[in-house]
C-alpha cells in the first residue's frame, strides 16, 4: 500500500476566511506592505477602507472632505516592545560546550560581526515582530577561500519559501526576487543624475546549488554548488500561518479594533467641523431654476407653495451624542489592548495590586520568551550554515553549535539574582554556565568566552586559596 503525502503546504482550508489573512502570494505581499505602513503610521489604503468599512465624508461634488486616519502608536508600541525584547543590549553569542575550539569560536564571532548583528540585530527583530516573518540568507562575500560568509536579512516581500509536501516542515527551495534601480551618478559640478533603469535580481537556493539571474541573464559568477546539503536560508516566523511559508505578526487581530477606533474618531471630527460644509434645508418652497444652492453669497430664488410656511435653515447635527461616540471608541481600543501583554505592564494603573502586576508581567515574559526561542534558534541555525560554508563542508541539520542568549525580559532584582547564582554554584552548576548568566546581566563582557573566563576565575580562586593557607601557616612574628 502506497503512503500518500499530506499536502500541508497547500492547505487552504487552514486559512481563516475574511480580511485578516490573505491566501495568494500577491495578497501576502500586499499584507506585508500594509503591516509596514501601519508601523509607520501611514494612511489606510483603498483595500483597508473597503474591508473595514472605514468612515469617509464627501461633499456634494463627491470630493473627500474627511477620511479615517491612523491616530495611535499602538501598532508601533507592540512592535517596539518585541524589538527590544528580541534584540536586547545583552544579546550574546556562545557555542555549545562540545564546541570550544578557539578557531571555531573565533569563526562564529567573525560571522556575527560581519553580518552587522553586534549592533543591528534590532532590524531583524523588527521585521520578525512587525511583519510576521524575516528571512536570513547565508552568502559568501568571496568566491574563493576565505569565503567570509555572512547572514543577510531578506524582507518577506522579496522571497518565496517552498516546503516539502509530506510534512510542510522541510525547506526545499527559496526564490529571492529584488527589483532595484541603477545607482545615481555625480559629475564634477556636483550634479546628481538619477538613472531610471529598473533591474530585477533573482536568486534560487536549493539544498545543492545557488543560481542567480540579473534581468533574466544567468550570472555565472554567482552560480554554483554550495555543498551544505541544506538550503542556505532560514524562514523565521513569529507565528506560523495556516500554511508553512508565511508568518503572522505579534498582535494579529489588533487591526480591526484600531480601524473601528480610528473610524469613529473620524466621524467625531467630521461632526465637530460641520460648519465648514453646512447643509441647506428648504421646506415648503419651490426652488427657482436660477438658484445655486451649493454656493455661498448667492440669492436664493424660491417661493412658497400654497399656505405652507416656508422654512430655510442649515442642517446642524447635534453634539449631544459625541460624548457617547468618544467613550465607545475608547472602550474598543482599551479592550483590544487588554488582551495584549505588551500593554499590560505599561497600562497597569497606580491601584493595581502586586498580584495583578505579577500576572501581567508573567504574560509578557511568557510571550517574549517563546518569540525569543523561535527567532534565536533560527538565527543560530543560519550561523551554523555560514560556518560550514566557510569550511566548505556539509552542515549537520540535527546538530546546533551556535547559541544565542539575552538578559531577562523585565528588569530583575540584581541582588536576588546574584544570590541565586551563588546558590547554583554551591549546588555544582558549571562555572561557565554561571558566566553566561552574568553576561545576560551585563556583568561580564559579551565578547568574553564563557569557558576561558570561567577557567580564569577558577585559577584566581585557587591562587587566592593557596596564598590564604600559606599565610595561615607562617610563624607569628616575635614581639620585641
């Protein structure tokens, strides 16, 4: 009996219906763009206004006079909290205990530094949390030894990740497509000339080869075997969507609440500025053909009909309900924020109990801890690939050598933490592991090797102990 594979990577039934998640590649690219625009506080696009039924006011000439805009930094707040937790100042690269060869340690740290992660890992963390996924491509800076491999972040709008059809977990192929323009030129007079010629750079990565095209022409100098045995790329996702390829950002579901909040605020603003475009109402009269009702300063030509009283007035909306609308908008926003731990600590009031603050903090630590494990483990795998690529050897996908750690998500009681480390040492915890914990607390330099640092500490302790016992056994000086 043949075993049929499960088409997990093509399962469309796993995707929710409606606006929240797309289903085609074109829709996903647009979705990632909207996430980027939302972080920067940009305007809602036409698709947003239609999907969320956002308020828009038009005048008699069908010109837009008021529309819904993003008014809060809630999206940016969520992304920034995640960014700081995923790329803390205490971010440290170490290796497993079985890989402490000095040359190997130096090789990993060189890759980390060349990739710009010593100071620029927050860019990777921002895309991971704000867009829902980020790619890390392993590339050589030189085609001959030493290869000087690096990790290059890839925007999720620029690559497709194809997984196996059997399990949906094994990356089989990646296609990176990046359109770009020629660089500007500067003449002797300082005049800058922009070249409008657009190019398209495409690279396909498989478990065996790298193939590159520029404007449809194969680039031989960027094409060949890489010998890794795995695709030199990681596709890090914050939350995995219903299919394997794409990811969901850190606060999925917040958009709907914020869209309704912004829409209500736009309605309130339109009502509050009603005198800027008043509506004329005429009752009991027949309007003359020469009247221009939409223009100010014109004489209205109308006369009564029979005995009906003629009434001409401006339609003025009542402001009595604005308070209720405003309160409703606030409740919608606050309810959405209460479900996100990124707001729970900062949103706790002065009257919050210690137990409540503890629960709020625990929720944030749990979420950030899970996000750290996902991003840091994927980054460690990419570092292992880069090290293997430098060595020109295949990589073992089941053995992770690199390890990335960071300090606590929330500030800790330093004294209590040090006391806990002292207890751990007395219970037999390895000195190198204690050094790693001290690196997380910024008490030991990040670039220090934990094993070597621990050995220095032990040597120092032995030396102090020797001097102590020697001093104790010396003869006491005689009194004169």
